[in-house]
């Protein structure tokens, strides 16, 4: 269960410096389920999240990660508690709506990818200062996925049809041949592990919903105002150099796979080159209405192929139409931010000097296979009377379309 | 545990139940 606690502060005449402005006004309290049946599952997730907040987040120093004020696991009661900085009231509702799943706008997705690239880049640059033992906590074995597939197929074939189920079957084959064989050779860093809308909180700083639309991709004016607000807000938290990383190699843009098109969305963040060389005036000082942007729920953070997170967001949080319209921009936003963050302030550039977008596209394509199979193990016996099956089926179809567009089987 | 229960238990009214998932 997750609670927001509104705080009031006692007047402290002896210490006027501790004004209300520098004290939190709200806290988030996460309480981990302590029922015996769930304890074995939740305890490692709780420990993983606490490790992230206590030991990893301070090293990464990202403004987009909420502060953790307190964490404790009571072994006897089997109960874990985490107190976090409030990530704000989301400008999106998140989760399942009446007619489908809520998705990110194109502009929100660009921001999310940029911040994700920053997280990955910093984790690569600061790798030696982070805990070594961070293997994926809940890695699904091929046996588990194979075992789950028959009931997944039985549940969803009537709603998805043979063609879509066929994509899942091919993904099952490709999991061993493509993903498991290659994943350890892909760009390695910290992986959020569950990087989708719901774990990315966009919110107005004053806590209002501010009429930011919940529709995907169709109110770009509002989204751009929103984007510029987030940029200002995020920029306040970053003091990194935005100068060149010294890489003079010409960037090579991958030949776009089928479905990847140069986008039509205008963004104000295109002032960096493909080499990650930023233009001098990257962070606008013009104050705009501020928005906050937080990544939450670090229960599945691990070391691994970072482009898994990119594939996860592209598959799970954007409509097919929005994704097809801007996915090259999204990958480019991730790539640029990752290179900048990996290079900033470090003598050694940890990303391979010859890494360009082309291998990134290949790694995302392979990661799609792993991402869609998350659906199989989590939705194999899905039955929930309160949730429209048709909406979930629409989501599963959207997820499967990544496999085709990104030619994940080749 | 509901927010109402927590508020009553603590004698406050500043806790709301939210979902970050």
C-alpha cells in the first residue's frame, strides 16, 4: 500500500533558516505486504529498492529520483516500510482507463527517454562506485516462460487472434536464440527493470493536474509547455558540464528499420548532435511554470543490458501510432543523453567509442523479445472481472507490434 | 490498512491512500 502524508511544521523561532520552504510538505509511505504468502516475494523487492535509495541513488545524484528519508524491514513482523519524498500528483491518471491503457504523449516520451539515458549514462560512468552484486532479482527462466505459455495462449487467442498469438510464439523461440545468447554483450549499466508509465511520475509542481491532457500525442501545444517546464525543473538539479565529450567520430544513423521514421514532432531538445556534443546554451534560464518528473518503484533495478528499459517503455507506454511517429527521436534522445552523461566529468569514456545508433537499434530489437514475454508470465492466467479484457487485449496487441516493427525475429 | 484507519489511529487527518503503481 502507498500513502501520501501531508505534514505541518511547528514554528521554530530558534532556527529560522529551517523555513517551511526547505522542509518537505508531504511524504510517501510505502508499506510492503506482510502476509506470509507474499513475504518471500516482497522481501527481496523491498531490499532491492532500499539498496537503490540508500547506496545507488546518492552516487548517481539524479534530480529525478525521489529522496528516501527512512527504510526498515521488520523481520519478525515481515513488514517493510519506506518513506520517500513525494513524487507529486501525477498529471496523468496512469493504468487502465475505461477504453484502454493510458499512454505517454510524444513529448512526455521524449522527456522520459532523455532522463532514462541520463540514468543509464551515469550508471555506466560511475559503475565502479556502485554495488557489484546486482544481478536481476526476478529473472524469468525459459522454463517458467515455456510453462506459462499454454495458458496464456488459451486465455488470449479468442481476443487476440492467431496472428498476434503467432508473434508471441515466435518471441518464445527467439528468447533463447536471440536474447539469452546476446544480452551479455549488449551495453551494460543499471536497468530500472520496469520502466513504464506509472513508474514515471510527471506532475505539476503546485500539485494541480493543470489541465495537462491524458490523451496521447494529440495536444502538443500543452505538451510542449509541459516539456519546457520539466526541462527547467530538471536543469535546476543538474550541474553537469554540457560541453563536448571529445568524441569526434561522426555519428552514424542507423538505416531505419521498417516502421522507424523520422518524426514529425517538434521538440526544443534537438540542440545536441548525434555525437552527444551539446550546443553551449543547453539549459534555458527562462523560468516557466515548473513541473517535476520522478522515476519511482526501484524494486527491480539491476545490472544488465540498458536498452531493455528503452524497449520496455516503447512497448508498454506508447500507442503504436505515437511510437511509429517519433521512435527514432525517442531512441536518439536516449542515445544523446546517455553519451553525455557517460562522458561528463570522467577521464575515461565508458561507452565504446564506436557505439552509434545502429547497434542500439539492434539491441532494442532483441530486447523487445524479452519485453513481450513479460506479458506471457504475468498474463498467463489473467481473469479480473473489474478489468475489461478487451482493453488488456488491445495492450497485448500493441506490445506485440514492437516485434514486427523492430524486426525482432531476424 | 486504510488511510481512514491510519488517520484515526494516529489522531490526524493528513494521510491519503494513493497508488504509485
